[in-house]
């Protein structure tokens, strides 16, 4: 295990034990708290759900692992390049839930979108990293000062950038933020319209492979700069419907099982998703997987909620989501808190 991973775990553990989260006791984590109502488990035949996906990630994982065929509901997928776009799809009624990073639920919370977290997995790797443009001269985080950096409000990439800047003794005021869509980052780097941006996988491996022989690089994140969380979040309207709520519960469990399959079948997942689906070269595909690393189910615990609160605080310190007190606990449906891959589904 690298020093980075050890430092990152210590950092996250410190967040979990030190953060003060008003409302936890009243929402199911205190000794005297009322237990959350049980989730419905019976899915009516014909129940359908649309999931707002990212680069076929969830669909490919469920299909390749064999879990898609076991779902109780008819689940279909629509791809959107960023969390805010997935949120808009849910708001418009085009999807009932989405796969996102840690910041889109904060955007949903701030904007009263009534979309809340129902599942979480966490990667053991570093996750998304800052990539630099050819000729940028950036070799380390402090070199970002004064540079043009791509940013997309309301995305996990925004929080990763802010934490890395803070670790380097910088703030958003010390760079030139360039507002772009997440899908535009790589092209803007190639064209040298920006000097750096946080790239997710497989975009980062694809980008670096496209600029060989240059000084373009990825920067190792500061310890704790990326908790590497992936969430499922769902519309309250769907969760208020017993059939859809049961279908979402069923889907979350199968999603957890699919991640366990992926961890145990690394090479098959790399070949099936990164190579065949995302068209990466085998060596780039392996690097893309290792960046994310194996994943585990942390549970919707007070520790996880404390990490989410820290992300809120970082964003608000930088001026995002201003004018409203946001408590992370309000972003979670705690009926899903203890759900694991071992829970029974309709197909069991």
C-alpha cells in the first residue's frame, strides 16, 4: 500500500471523527432515534426505471457481471457527460435516478431538486486527477497559480480542484477559472485553450494517449483531495412510489454485487469495458482501472456523511452554494443506510 493511500485513509478517518453533523441523532444514528421506515421490497411486474448514466459505466457493469438480467424492474439507461446534466434529466422526468460523484447531490440539495442519495461505492485508488496541457509548464500543484484551469460548477471535479488548490496554499482566486463542460476539458487541453483540468476516467487515459511526446502529464492529488465516491441518487417522487422504491432498492443491491464481481474479475472488466466499450488500448485501459482501484460499499454511515459535509464546506468556503446552510445528512435516504450486496433481492 502506498503512502498516498495511507495518508488518504487517515485524512478521511479524521474527517469522519471530527465533523459535527447536526441532525444525525434525529435521523436514525442516535441511540434514542426512531428507526427509518422499512423499504418496500415487492416490485410490481412492469415497473420501469431510467438511470442517467455516465459513459455506459453502470450499464456495462451490470450487464457484464450478469446482474442486469436479475433486476426486478425494466431498467434502461441514458448517457449524460456530467452530474448537472444527469440532475436535469431527473428533474425533467426523463430519469428516476442517476450515477454521480459527490458534488451533484449538493447541487440538488442547494436547488431544492428533491433528489437524494440511495447508494454509495468508494474506490481505493486516487480517482480523477488533474491533467495538464502540452507546454503548460505545470509540474506540480503549486504551478497552477496564475494558470487557466477548466472548471465545471456542480461536479466532483470542482471539489477535487478546490481541495488540491487548498493543499498547495492556493485558492480559486489564484487561478484563472475557465467555465467549460466536463466533456470539453480534454479538447480544450489539446488545443491549449486551458492549462489544466480535472479529468475523470476513461477520459484521462484517452487524453494522455492522444498527446504522446509532449510534457502533458497528470498531477498526483494531495492526500484526501478526492474521496473517490460514486453515488446513486434518486428523485423523491420515485422513492415515494412503493413499486419504484422497491425497484430502486433491488437495483442498488445488484449494483453492489456487480462491484464485487468487478473486483474479483479485474482483467475481464478491463477488457469488456475499457477496451471494447470505451476503445482504450490495453495498457491505457489497465491504467484507467488502477486509477479508480477496487471498490467497496462504505454504507450510508455517519462517517460517510461527515466526508460529504467536508465537501460541502470546501465548496462553500470557495463561494459556491452561498447563502444557504447545507447539512449533508439531508442529502441521504437513510432507509438505504445499511443495505449491502448480501441483502435479498427479488431474484433470490
